[in-house]
């Protein structure tokens, strides 16, 4: 996260009061619902802060626990003064961001789909992922243990396929994943590459 990129982005992330967050997961999370919501928000902020194209993460929340944790991870905070739901919080955060940093693009992480700006950020992050994956292609062949070589080849093949899928699909609009058959065939393809001796 830096202010020195040519066109820095401010990413707005609304976070509900933790006790009311992630209502769709309430049945599964039970009494740990607030902990789960905080963990998801923390992982999100950490990932976005690490993106070089993002100048700042602006969290809109009135939850003191969430605010403290996310600020420690590098987020800037603005109170959820409207307190009237997701879309209102997003507009409030975007308004604050535009006023404070008029030269910055604004992207929202809780929108129903990725904005053009956020899509650029995602693609730029994927560029870095692709570079790392290309460097990792040596690893399956460098493993002396055959089993570890096969396992690392399977993992690498899955990572490459998921990265490619993220290029084509919108991770904000829907969960990007591989079906079980696709996972199996991709992993086997990685193993066959290891057996064949080249990627």
C-alpha cells in the first residue's frame, strides 16, 4: 500500500457491528459469529493493504472492536454515521474518500460486483501471483522425495487454474472456485507434468 503509485486507489470496506455481521453464516458460526466476522474483515484488509496499487483502505464501521483491529492492520476508519445499511455505508465511505483524496480512484469491496477500478487492482495483484507461480514451476522437479514432488505439482496446477479463473470471473459477484471434477483433473494434470519431466 503506497501513495506513490501513478493513480492510487482508495478501497472502501463497510463493516457491520460484529454481532450483526455475516447473518447468512449465523447458523454455522453460532456463538463465534462475531469472531468469524472479524476474522474475515481482518483477512480482507490485510490482503488489500498488501496490494501495491492501493493507497489506503477506508473502513466504514461503528464497531469499536473491529475498528481497533482493522486500524492495527493499516486501515483508516470513518464512523458509520448513517447507520442505515450496506449501500448507504458504501456511499458515505466513497463520499469521504472523494473529499479527502480527490486525486484517488475509489473502489468498494462490498459492492454486488467489482468496479472498474477494483477490477484493475485485482488484475494487477494477479500479475504478481502469476509471476510467483511461474517461478514456482521449478519446485516440483527440485523435490527429491517423489511424493512431495507430485503433491507440489498438483498444488501448483490448482493455483494456476484458479488464478486464470479469477481473470475471467468476478470474485465480488460470486465465489470463484473449481468443481470437484475440475479440481481432480487439474491436480492429476499437475502430477502428469511432474512425471513427464517438464511444465
